[in-house]
């Protein structure tokens, strides 16, 4: 079950990745990600999406792309 901290962290992930948050928020979310594997996984996915879309003019990731990223991350996990 996702707690309050999780929903806050997940809410702000895109801003966190885009460096749009004040330093104390960045620190708080960073600390949470270190201790919360499900949120860290979501963070990795969003970073990957940002990385991929930054080459495509900075537009929001299309669902197709998101699905592809998720699938590739799942494949990596099943491997390990
Ligand atoms: Zn969490």
C-alpha cells in the first residue's frame, strides 16, 4: 500500500527529474527514493522516458514509448 510519502514523491517525480523543485523537496524525495524500491523503479522509468523524449524535441512521451520502456525494464528484471 502506498503511503503519503509515496504519493507525494510520485506526484513530484517529473518536477524532480526536471530540476524544478526547491532544494529541500529534492532532498526529501531523493531520500525517499533511496529507501523505497517501488518509487525508485518509477523514478528510473520516468528518467528513461525523459532521456528518450529529450531527443525528440522535449515532447511528452507517447504511450507507445512508455510501454516500450516499461517492457524493456521488465525484461531486464526477469533476467536478473
Ligand atoms: Zn515510496
